[in-house]
C-alpha cells in the first residue's frame, strides 16, 4: 500500500513540474515574440511584414504551450 501511495505522489509531482515548465515556457515565448514585436510595431519599424509574421508566430507558439500546461494541471 505504501508503494502505491509513493507512485501517486510521483505522478502528482511530475504533473505539477510539467505544468509549471510549460506555463513558464509559454510566458517566455509570449513575452519575447508577442510583446517584443508589438512594441516594435508601435514604435514604428521599417519591416512591418516580418514583425507581423513574428507576432503571429509568437501567438501560435504560445497557445499550444498553454494548452499543454493546462493538460498537465488536470
């Protein structure tokens, strides 16, 4: 019975670890790609197309990471 309890604690620890990992990773991706490029677009950049593509890529990379983190929380 003690062994099963230990296994449950390990699974819980892994779930928490991965949810925090993917949550932090999504925060970093969002900050670097989305916020950084939004600031450069607001300030005025010479290459709007590239900045918009990176902004969209940042959003598209952030969403799956948030969904993965949410999956581990449940």
